[in-house]
């Protein structure tokens, strides 16, 4: 396989980020999982485009509908009803659920409003929420972020969300080499 990305339909920027995630998690001996909503599998697709990803990629959950978030990831209906699908609480629950339903060491969740419709005053189009959960992390230590990319088009929001999710899957500086 050549080093260029000509055989992929995915953007080179996304593939480069996925390659870095795969390589660094192989080095850290970490297995990863993702729980995707607004990205609809884009993060999983990018990761699995990389040869050798099976060494680190455990599973991907695409839970677009709230019912899927509840059934597949164990997100509480109360959390969804109280905070909405695009919230820190939901993203955190999705990440925790992905860990619980997989053998991964780390999971990242993505939920947001890609547009063109579906936005509100509090959660306009381009709002995306991320969360990362780690298998042996302190459950009280919530790693989550809400980003606003703006109304940059559905594809643009999904790409930027996927890039942020991949960044969250990189091992931190605290990872010790053996």
C-alpha cells in the first residue's frame, strides 16, 4: 500500500489523524472504542482505513437515535430527557457505555448538531460535544468538552468533530513506555 491516500475516499487530514491514533495507541498498548452520533461512523471509518488498526480498534457504536443510545450504550432516558442528546451528560454516558460494552481501555463519544436543521438557540448548528472515558480512570474525573464549529455545512461539522474525537484518542503524556 502506498503512503499516499489516493485509494481512500476520506480526506487526507482525517487519515493522517487516524494513522497517528493507531500508531500511538499501538505504542501505548491501548485498545480503543468510539461511540458516534453526529459523525455517523466517520471516526470508525477513518480508523479502520489504517492498516494495522485491528491491533488497537476494539469497536465502534453508531447511536444516532436516542433509542439506540439507550439500548446499545445504556444511556439513561432521564439524562436524555433532562439534558438532551447534545450535552456533556449524554456524551459522558455514551463514552462510559462504550467502555462497559467493549474490552477497550479508552472510549471517546461524539454527539452534536451537524445541520443544516436541528439547531436551537442554546445548541445551534455546529455544536458538538465530546467525552473520553478511560477503563481505570476515576469516574468522577469527567473529560468532556463542548465545541462550536459554526454553521460550516454538514460535512464540515462532521469532519471537524471527527478530527477532535481522534485527538482525544491520543495517549496523554502520562502514558509510560515500557
